[in-house]
């Protein structure tokens, strides 16, 4: 029994010795490691500092909505989100087991941005190449703690791109931190600014002018700028005042009415071509509208300026004065001025030599009278042309209507016809005398027989 107890005691002593030996070995190893690699040990014990945090805090896309084939820009706001200073805790453990803790304030690390690139959608939204094959911004540089920078990326939308919303990604390669991938919304819409007729008559008079109107409608969900409207006649048989109008900016789905004055040059059916020019951001676009009008003789139309003959004698005796009356009607929708009627017959005395009416408002009716003096005219029919002249009050363009011809017959006066009747009267009196003599002679012959 005593031997057994002595054996167990020896075992406990050996176990304790082995444990002490293990502890000493570990302490010796730690001391050796600390002595050989003090910097590594301190770094391992210290709190690990993280890299700089870069974020895209905002972006804009111009134009707001692309049209197929457009180019534009994506402008990014990139910020280093690290604060200005950072407090770190350092723990150092000595071989003897002593732990020492210190606080140290250090500056944050600047973000070293290597590249910014667009991970586009092939065939839809891609980087815009302008004489270079680069598809990224390189060597952007360092971005300090809390600092931000704006960077613009040129992009293009394919001409065959379908309408819709796309999300190309912006990739920022940070040399000393975590890379950034950020989706950007790009909208594509093919709707256009269009033209349609507001007031274009089927017929217009040959003489005078007429106002026409068209509507410019922005059917897009974003505004457009630099809007200009042009009008022309391919054949040159119509003139316009003005030939172009500037509208400027059209808001989304806004429309405006634009007026032009058309001035016919000749009769017939003539084509009118309208063109609207506008910009979606810096991208120039066009739309067209083709219409036509029929130009007819102005004197046959109530929507023109007309010279109307009111009264003129069918004939007048030579030496008398004939009165000729006219009405002038302004059937246009605009004022006219310097309205004048001029007789065009040379060698004939007509007073006044011209009749000046002056200004006429739209819808006005004025009268004018002329006196035809016939004492120097030969017997027979005479044709007298009267011409109406006026100016458009807005364009100052001068118009002359075709001559209005008035026919008057000049006859001999009644007293000049008496010498022609004298022989007839003498003959008639002679015949009456013969008849009366015959009757009287017959009566005288019957008396003796009684």
C-alpha cells in the first residue's frame, strides 16, 4: 500500500514538471519572437486601419432623355468619405506579460483613383470615341479625406437603340481602397418635335396676302432648345414674311402656334414646305411638314381686295359727261394702305386722274367716282381700263390688280340728227299734198254731173 501511494506521488510530480516545462517553452518562444520581430508583433496587436472609402454621391445625365443616335455626358460627383482624422488603439505585450495600450491620432489616407470607366451596354449605350480609342479616364489622382470631384464621361446612344431605360455601370478603380461599381439610369425616347396645320386655306387669292398658321408640338418628355421654324416654296411661286421664326425653348409636351404671311406670285397649285430645327442638348434634329395651296384670280374671290363696278352708262352723247362709280372692298384679314384707283386710258379726259383712298382696315368698303368727258372723243365704243393699286400694311409689298375694263358707247347728240330728217319730211309732205290734191280734184269733177 505504501508502494502504491509513493508511485502515484511520483506521477503527480512528473505531470507538474511537464506542465511547468511547457509554460517555460511558450514564454521562451514568445520572448524570442518579440525580440526578433518587434515591429510585426506590434502591428499584429494594433488595430488594423481600413483603406479610404470612395462613393458616387450624385450624377446628372445630359440630355435628360436621349434620342437614338444622340451623344451626351454623364457627370459624376465622387467623394472620399473618410473623415479628416482617425484615432487608433495600439496594444503592445512584452515577454514578461506586461500589456501597454496607447492612443494615436493619424491622418486618413487619400484615395488614389486610378481609372474611371463606363461599363456600357454594347450596341446601346457606350463610351463616345472622339479621335481616340480610350474608353476611360486615367490617372485621376488623389482625392483627400472629405474631398469631392466632378468628372464628366462622354457617351453615345446607338442610332438603332430601342426606346427604354438602360443602366450602364460606372466603374472606379481605387488603387489603395475598394473599387466602386455604380449603375447610371439612361432613358432613350424616339418621339420628336412635330408640325401640323393650324390654318392653311385650300385657296388663296392671287393678289394680296394671306396669313397662315402651323402648330409646333414637343412630344418629348424632356425640354428641347434652339427651336427654329422655316418656310419656303420649292418652285419660288410663293413668297413668305418672315421666312423663319425663332421660338427658343419648348417644355415637355408644350406646343405653340406660329404665323407666316404668304404672298402669291402666280396662279396655280403650289407646295409649301415647313421645317422645324431643334436641339436635344447639343444634338441637332429636324422635322418637316409639306402642304399646298391653290392660288386663284383675286377678283373672283371674296377673300381678296376687289375693285367692283357699281354704275356706268351704256352710252353717252358726244359732249356730255359720263359718271362711273366703283366700290373698293378689302376682303383680306389684314389692313392695306395707299389704296389708289388709276384710269389707264391715254388721250381721254377723266377726272380725277387718280382716286386716292388711303388706308383700309380688314373688311372695309369705300366708294370712288370718275367723270368721263366726251367732247373730244369720236363717236363709237371706247374701252377704259381702271387699275387698283395698294400696299400690304405689314410687309409694305406693293400690289396691282388686273385692269377693270369699262365699256362706254359715244353717240351723236339729238340735234345733229335734224338735217338728216328734212328730206324725209319733205317727201312725206309732198306725198300728203298729192293725195290731198287728188281727193279735191275728184270732188270737183262730181259736181257738174249733178
